[in-house]
């Protein structure tokens, strides 16, 4: 009986270690996504500045830049919301793991 309890205790510790490792990997993935989105926005802003340098015909110059900038702003806002939701989920999961570890250690 005592052997089973020790084995269960070791398995629980292993599970907690693996959960922490998965959380770290999730965090790195989120950081990579953030960096990717940052690079993407830099690239898009450079592309748009190059396109703005090209003279447009008077009939199209009034409509396209504002619609294009609105579309880009919507995309950036959606990306930011996705990143914030992912970070919140990860932080919540980390606090749950830490609470579980504290309860486990107190036993």
C-alpha cells in the first residue's frame, strides 16, 4: 500500500513537471506569434509606405487608402485580442498549476 502511494506521488510530481514544461512551450509559442505579428506589421507598414509613394490617379486616391488602413487596423486589433486571450489563458493555467503544486506540497 505504501509503495503504491509513493508511486502515485512520483507520478503526480512527473505530471506537474510535464505540465510546467508544456506551459513553457506554450509561452514560447505565444512569444513567437507576437514576434511574427510584429514583423508582419513592420513589413506591411513598409509595403504601404512604398505604395503611398507611388502617385495614384485622382479618382482612386480618395477611397483606397482609408479603406486599406481601416482593414489593417481591424486585423491588428483582432491579432492583439487573440494574443491577449492566449496570454490570459496561459497565465490562468500557470496560476492553477502553481496552486495545485502548493496544495500538493502542503500534503
